[in-house]
């Protein structure tokens, strides 16, 4: 994913472009972003966790050893309606 921030104030919007295997598969407008709610060095990982532990008894790094067959991200209807699918 690539996020092109509008600039200006923290929490501002921008355009997100999603890529799969190097090919653009989606693009959409994100009106607002989070401001100071997560650490600037925190990660968003799928299949492995290299950031902050979710609980004291959870060790990082932690890699999923199985097969991840799918990933589903549910977006609220107003956000999903603004996305443009690229074919």
C-alpha cells in the first residue's frame, strides 16, 4: 500500500493505493488519519508480529507458521463506497 498524504495538519487525509504482487488493485480517498494514537514505530503485520506485544504473555517477534489463505478487511459502507477498483 502507498499513502499519498495531503500534508498540512496531523490527522489529515490523502489517497491510498493498494498493490498486490506489484500491480495496482485498488485506490481510494481516506478523509482522516489517526493522530498520535499509535507509536510511530508500530507495525501492521499480516502473518507475523514484529511490533509491540498485545499482552504480557505474548512474545515478539512471533511468526505464523501455517498457511494464510485469505485476508479480509471490512470497511464501513461510506469508506467502501469511495474506493475505486482497478481491473
